[in-house]
């Protein structure tokens, strides 16, 4: 990493780093308002969920043909975004790429929030959520559903550990410095910091554990999105019956996750005034990373659509024509162009990798990623294998109902709430690691 | 000259307009479709299978041909498909209409096979008075009878089956009923298999004999469930006889759920998939627990000075 542009010399001291990072956690007025807003959204939409619970899934737009609708599309999207944790803090971390230091915790927070709610979305999609344990009790080893449940719980666990373990030194600092924190929080800092005072032995031991988890999460991360793709690819349906679905989903996940991370970086930088830590360099690098993963994703899209489009075999042809110039064309091409191709073209230009432009581009990429999942799930459901006729009109179309949309909004609000709360109680930029990477001496008192 | 042109244009418009109004209610059958001929001959076998299909698929709406007892649907009631003014249409025209449907008339293009539809048309044609080569299904007049009985005789050695249909006349004499179609049905996993053969009509003494297929699988003992009935309930009501007969080929049933397979129950999952899943979960989670366990050591290490 010698070709890095030299970072601007900042005369940071350990005290200043501590103050800069810890200060906004306790003294940010907008934050409380934002939390109240999110809780209001969640309660209002929770009422929609209550109706669904009371009256059953009939209140959604899902019928016999489209039994996987908005919820599952959203689930796939959440799983995708959560993969950024593995990409940034694990893969790049293991490669010892140093510019990720200040943003790795944000990546991990995003991962935990999204994967936790992804699991919840599945429960929200159940007509009888009280029977959710049956998936475990009666699950068949042959069913991708069981694998998916297993791998999501595992990913959530390891992601949470990868959030907490590298944070232990910082938590020890929080314990000392955040004197105004509530007693519960103090207790939490006390327990989670595990008596860490940065002795060489502790340092070595901690980093060994972290390294182990970093290696471990690579196969789990690959598995979580590959298995999610198998939920589709293990069927014979047109549009899902493809061998590249696993890597295709993983590539798409890197795109969605990177975009989400850039957006989050921008908001933390602005709201927490972290310009000295999340610098233009990080945005520039993330921009390049986003181009790279977008290119990989583009390559997969080429394979996924060009090859079957060349052959147009029976069954596939109906599906593909619907996507290329039928009812789904606008959504399909918008997600490809606005969510992938145009961002690539823009982001190769250095000017667009400045914080604000890249954040706006990332919003498009993220929205494109969401619609892409929608286009993957629903059109295929609309083409059942057996010709069935004289079915009710609402079987052959799918429009999410207001209830469904509200519950989906709820899941988004919940993700944002989790991210907000985590960033309120934990330092979003690693204090100790930042100091160490700048060669500043770290002191943690017992 | 100008006026003539105008008049012609006006006439043309009126013509087109009125034509479209008429068409909106009637059927439009392309000329090419009208030309189609029924590729199946009007044999008694075909007519009889057409009748069976008709009774299942069409009767509920159209009623019995020539009886005009159709369902009174609005706005357009189903046609009496045995009526002469319907049967003036060509085979192809009827075939097209059955395929495409209109209003309450369902489209049968994909739900009934072409062969079956032609059979139905052959059946409907048997009511056509103008048909040149009319299939003469011998008109038989049975005396009025009560207490109709269906008896069944099974010969297991040569795998034949004899059904006898009889009734008691007003004079108190039991006589055979002639010319009645019988159905010999064997129960299979999904529905019944018709083994009635070419000519399952009772003879003058009320008998009909059929040859049971030599290669039909039965259960372990070769037993199958037979259902023998008078095909058309219209004559003597629902008259049927059920019996377990040992005419099938003894077969050990294979239940596909008994073997280890992808589609099996959890207990019958393929070994490799159980090993992969359980092995993977154990491997990953033991590392996780190892790390969790290591966390406990961290506070103690605060005291050691190295």
C-alpha cells in the first residue's frame, strides 16, 4: 500500500481522538429526536403487522402463484447488505489493508443490524409465527430452508462477536471516560470490556481470537448468501434454475453492502463530525472498491441474462421477454443501469468519489440493488410451471398491499434503529486501533 | 361523382359498424379452423368414450344433448349440443369453439386433450340427423323393469369377468337387459383405469364379458379393486358393484419414501447430506465456542506481566 496518497499530517493526540469519538455519543441532540421518530414509525407499522397477525396473510397481496412477495425480496436484500461486514473487516482486514481501520466498525454494525432483521423478516412473512420453531424441530436436512436458518443464526453470532471483540479496548476506555453514562450502560461497559487494560499478553490473546473469527466468517459469509440463493436455485423454475446463482448473489451482495457502507460513512462523518477520521481517502478507496465489485456483478449479470437470452429456451423465453421488454422492463433496466452501469461509469472519475457525490451515487446503487431483488423474486413466481387457467384475477398479478408495504417499512426502521442505538452506545470509530495506526501511544487505565 | 363517393363511403362505414356489432356477440371462427375434420372415426367405442368425457366435462352446463335441459346461465345460456341447428356447424368450427371458449364457456384448449375433444365431437355427431354415414347404434327397447340387479362373475383362471344385468318385468319375470353399456374400472393410485374393452354392451341375455388385462400390477397377492357399473346413470340410476379380485400380477410395492433420498423424510435423508450439514455446523460452532471460552481468559491476563 505504498501508492497511497500521503495522509494529511494531523496533530492528533490520544486525548483528542478519545474526545472526538466519544463526545458525539452523548452530546448529540438530533439523535434522540431521530430515535423517537424511528420508534413512532415502528409502532405505526407494528399496527399493520398486528392486522396481518390477526387476519392472516390474506391481507397481503400474496396469492397462490406469488407466495414469495415483497417480504422475501426484502429479506434477500437485507442478507445481501449484511455481507459487507465480512467483506470489509474480514477479507480486507486479513489482507492488512489499513484504510479500513476507521470504517470497519461501521461495516460490522451494518452487518449485525441487517442480518438480525433479515431473520426477523422471515418471521414477519409467516402466517403462523408461533410455529417458527418447527423449522428447527421438524426441519429436513435436505431442505435449503433449514440450511438458511442455520447459516443466518451463525452469521449473526459471529458478526456480533466480530463487533464486540475488537471493541473491547474501546469499551475499557468508555468505562473510564463516559462518566455521564447511565448505570446500566456503565455495567455493560464493565462486563464487555472484560478487565482489559492493554497488557501485551491481553493484546496478543485478543488479536488471536479476532483473527480466528475473521477467518471463520469468510466461509460463513459466503455460505449465508450462497444458501440464500439456493432457496431459489434449488427449484426448477425459469429464472431461478441456474448454476451461477450462488456467486451471482455473493457478487450482488458486495455491491449492495459497499453502497450501504458508503451511505452510513457519510452520515456518521457529517453528524458525528468525524471528518478527521472518516476522510476523503476512505471515500475514494470505497469508491474504487465499489467499482470493482460492480464490475464483477456486471460480469455475472452478463452471464445470467446473455446466455439464456441467446438460447431463449422454452419457458425461459417468456420470463426473459417479460424482463427485457415486457411488464418488468422498466424495473429491470433501471436496476441494471442506475444501480450498476452508470455508477461504474461515474465512479471511475475521481471527482465523483468525493463524499457527497459518492453518497448520492450509492443511494442509487442501493435502491437498484433492492429493486433487483424484487425482479429476481416476483416475475418468476408469476410464471408457474403448469398451465393453470380460470384462476381468480388476483393470482396472475402481484401488487404488495398497504399492509405489506408498512411491514416492510417497519423492517427498515428497525434496521436504522439498531444501527442508531449501537452507534449511540458504542464508539463508531475504533479509538485504540486508530491511535495505534497513527503511531500514537495508547494508555488504558484499570 | 363526389356524392357517389360519399354515399359509398357512408354505406361502407355502416356495413363495417353493423358487422362489428353482430360479431361482438357471436363467435368468430377463422375459415382455416372451420375446415378441420374429425380425424377419429365415429365408431361405437369412440362415441362411447366421447359420451363419458361429455358427462364429466360438459353435462353440468350443457345438460343432455337434445333434451334442452342446460343450466339457465345469463346472459347467454349454454347451447343444446344435440340440437340440429347447432349440429349444422362443421367439426372444425365446434372444435375451435371448445378450444377457445367465450363468456361462461371455458376454454378447453389446455385442459382437455385434442383426442378427447374429438371424441366428444364424435359423440355429438351421433345426434346429427343429416349425417350421411350414420353410426347405427342398434336401437334396443328393453321392457319396463323394477329391481334391477347387477351380478358379477369372476373367472380367475382365464382372467375374464362376466357382468349380468337383469330386472323384473311387470309380469314378475326376471329378464336380461340388452344393449346397455357397462364400465369395468380398476382402481389405481390416482383414479380408475377403464378395462372395459371395445364393446362393453350387454347382449340379449343381459350379459357382457370382458378380458382382464394380463399384465396389470396388483398388490402383493395380485389383488385389485374392481368397480363395475352401468355407464350411464340415466337408465336405471347409479348401479354399481365393487369387488376385490385377484386378477392382477402380484407386485411388491416400492414406496419411494422408504429409501434414502432427497425427497424423503428427515429420517430418510441421504447420509452424505446429514454428514455435511451436521459436520459443518459442529465444526463452525466448536470454533465459536472455543473463542467464547478464550474470552474468559482475558481478565486473568490483566495480572500477568509478560
